[in-house]
């Protein structure tokens, strides 16, 4: 591997690892705020205990996310200084605002929430966690604006005197059509990731405290609703993607020839080349619908797009890694659908479920009838709760970034143009090993802390409550 490939690998490792924690933090902040508001409205102790438990998970996850985010920004300067130098005036405002939101607004109000129990008035204290939840959404929107610029460059102009790009309209940058489509899709994925974690912990610990059943139910509903949002917004995002990056949609199906009523392969065996795989399960017209909104629409093929790009941008290959794009697109959807099925079955299996199921199950085969209580097999596969949404998010981002190749910013800058000049293989390898070791330690620390918090009882011991002086609940 040359310097460029190693630098791309390093950026992939850093970014994928960082993004494992971002969606969980977004979901946990909203869930903690929801539990606290429910406690204030109902006065039920279980919501108070779940608020504090979810908040502790948020603090641990937020801390890891901040550390990995700092490494990611450091990696920009280390491996992609040429890109940062050329487009810094465009990226600068978004990264600065995101930093202010993440490191000042979110961190400050999260600290006020943590230390404010029994010190702040109840309404003001609840407002702090609500502000944290809103801050995470704003932070995600701003950083997605930077990524959307790479997918569909807008609001910039080239300065002939300096050779740098500068921002022409911050409003236009924040209303990029790719951003408007990607934001709800990303937030749906975040809901699935956080909901999966809460559902898994709730199922695992349901015997310890009845409140964990509520946690598992809430997590399952969040994951199920998040999956629905992801699917609906993904349909819109696919059409926007086809309009601004037609090569990406063609690569998702390994479609080399321009086709009307193009099919979508659910599964394929064989080489993904000009000839169709020797075995595939196809849905007629589905690719055309995903890309154009019509089952009879025309989807441009890889060969025609390659010829058009050569004529527009000059000689070179503008075809991404087809097998990676093809399979990550399917793995993304498959993992997401499995996660939704897992959440739906858990809700179906709850003893107090209200799905009108009892009339229905008389007509279902015995294997499909829901168990009374959490089934044993579901408890065995409880770890799939957070793993499946995390896999769907990861495969989605791998598809999004690799299927844009060779472009760094589509149509104006290639990956080779953005890598830092003078960077050596040894420097990249050493830093990659260092990042990997650090991230491995952080992963172990996060996992052990989450398990430790989950094993602790939600409610304090009665004698401790009776004897203790009024102190913060933590």
C-alpha cells in the first residue's frame, strides 16, 4: 500500500470508530431528556431512575466521542492538509461551530445537569438536559453540512489570487439539498443505534428491576421508529444522490449499461462486471424507483458515466470500487431490517403488549406465536440489539464515502489532490498503529463502564436513602 492508500485506511479507521459513539450520544441525550420530562409529569420513581441511568450512559459515551473526535480533527491536519488548506475557508466555519457546540454548549450543560441534582430548580435542571439534546442535533447538522459539501459542493468560489476556495453563502451551505436529505436519514440511524443499546440492556437486566422492562420497551420503540424514519428518508436521499452523483447509484447495483426499468439485486453470486452475475435475486424496476421515483425510470450506467466524466474532467478512472459499493449498500439495508425485526418481535413478546395480537395469533403457526415474556432466544441474542444498528450505520457511511471515489469533493478535487505533501509511509503506519491501540483501549474502557453501570441497581438501597443527607443523586 502506498501513502495514499494508507492515509485513506487511517481516515476510515478513525472516522468509523468515532461514529460508533456519535449516534448513541445523540439518542441517549434525547432519551434522558424524555425520561426526565416523563418523571416531572407523572412523578413516578422509575422514570427518575431511568433518567439518571440513561444520563450516566450518555456521559460515558459523550466523553469517548469527544476524545475520538479530537483525534479525527488531528487526522485532518496530519493526512489531508492539502485539502484543508484549499477548502479551509469553507470547512472552517462548520468545524468551528461544531466545536463550540460539542465542547462548550453540550459539555457545559451536561455538567450542569450532572451536578445540578438537588441544587437547581427542577424546571431549570430539566432544561439543561433538553439543551444538551438540542445541542447534539445542531452539532450533527453542522458537521453533516461539511460532509454534504464533499458530496455536492455548493456555496464556494475559487480565489484566483490565492488558489483557495472561499465560502460565498453560509445559508446556502446549510441548505444543501444533500444535507436536507441526509440529516433525517442520519438521525433515524442514530435513534436505531441508541435504542438498540437501551433495548439490549433492558432485556439483559429485566430480572433485576421491573423498570428495565420499561427501558427495553422504550429502546425497542425508538429503534423501530428510527428504522422507519431511516427507510423513508433513505428513499428520498437515494433520489437526491442519483441527481448529484449518478455514478454512486450505478455502483450500488454494478449497473454498467444505461437501463430503463432497472432491477435491484437483493442478492447476487458471481463477478460484478459487465455481465450480470450468474445468479441473482432481482426485484424488477426497483433500482429505477430508488433513483428516479418511477419503476420505469432510466438509470445511467457506469460505462456511459465514465465516458461523460472523461470528457468533462479529463482522462482517468472515475469508477469507484464496485464490490465495496454493491455489498455495503445491501449490508446496510439488511442490518437495518434485521434490527427492526428484532425490536418488533421484542415488543410483540412483552406480556402486556397491546397489538391486538391474541386474535391474530390463533391463526398463526405455533412458531410465530409470541412468547409470554422475553423469549430465551432473544435474551441469548441480546447483543445484536446495539450491533445491528451500528453495523447498518457503518456500512452506510462506507458506501457513502467509497462510492464517491475518486472524488474527495465531488467534481472539483480528487482524493490524490487532498493528501498531505511530504507524508511518508512510516509516518502513516506509526500513527495508524498508535490510533488503533488508543482506540482499542477506549473501546475496552467504554464497554466495561457500560457493563458496570448496567449491573448496578437502578434504585438506591432503602437504608441508604433513610440515613443519607440530601446530596446529589449521583
